[in-house]
C-alpha cells in the first residue's frame, strides 16, 4: 500500500510539471525567460564618451587668486632686500685743522670791507641737513626778515636759496640758509670741509671751499 501511494504522488507531480510547461508555452513566458538569461550573459555595449567642450576644458584652480594676473611683488618688509649705504667718511683731526687754517688765512686776506665768517662742516651739514645755521656773531650784518639769498661759488655760479630769520627771545636769534642740501650735493661737500662766506651784497654771499681731503702733511 505504501508503494502504490508513492507512485500516485509521483504521477501527480509529473502531471503538474507537464501542465505548467504547457501553460508557459501557451503564454510565451518560457521563451521570454530564455531571452532574459541570454541578454544577461551578453556583455554590455561600450558607452561612447561625449566630446569635451574646449572652452570648459580648463584645469580646476585651487587658488583663491584671480587667474591671468601677473605675480605680484612681496612687500613684506622682513623679506624686502635692505639697501646698504656706504659708511660715511669722517675727516681726521689733522684734516679738520688744515681746512680751518686755510679758511682763516683767506678770511684775513679779504679784509674788513666785506664782512665774512668761517663755517667748518660736520657730516650732518655736508650730507644731511637741509639748512645751514649762520653764526650768532654775524647777525648784525643780516636782514631781520625772510629773503632770497644768493650764494656765488668760486666758478661764479649763482644759487638762489631762502634765508630765514626767527627771534626766540630778547637775545636769541636764528639765522639760517635753507635748501642747503642741494648746494652741498652740487659741490660734493664732505665732513671736515671748511667754507668762507663773504657778504658782498646785503643778500649775496661769495663762498670759498677748503676741502679736508686736500690735507698734506708737508703743509703742517
């Protein structure tokens, strides 16, 4: 009995498989499944790349600076190259004494018809200062107002500079020749040089220059 029951179950299973296959054939689903399996097994076609736009084909910038701008200089004062000026040359005591002696000798020869004064130059007056202070003992010969002063060098070249007068107290006066730096530069004045200013007119000086570099030990 057990064997006949098993054969009956197997027979029913076969009939169901046969019926299901028949229904698939009628619906065409069997061929559809086979086509799906075949399509899955076939390789996918290669996707063609789109042509790049030459205008947009620009490398990505990661910098915040504006493109196509020339490289700007670095104004960091710590990185800037420091300009080294040559050290100033200072006259020796002998050179200074030589200049003063020669200037005094000329002043004595000029006489008293045209007052004169001697002005030894420091490095500041020779290269830095924009004004030259006139000695106090020469004030009686100078105007007590601002004037244009003419300096005449040994080549008879004239330089028109501003003369200024200022009173600080009963006996305190300040007489200066301004714009002096240009005159000093034009004549290449140096530390230790000594000048003689001779007042040949009320607002005109004749200027004589004795250079410290002309010192000669044989003259001492």
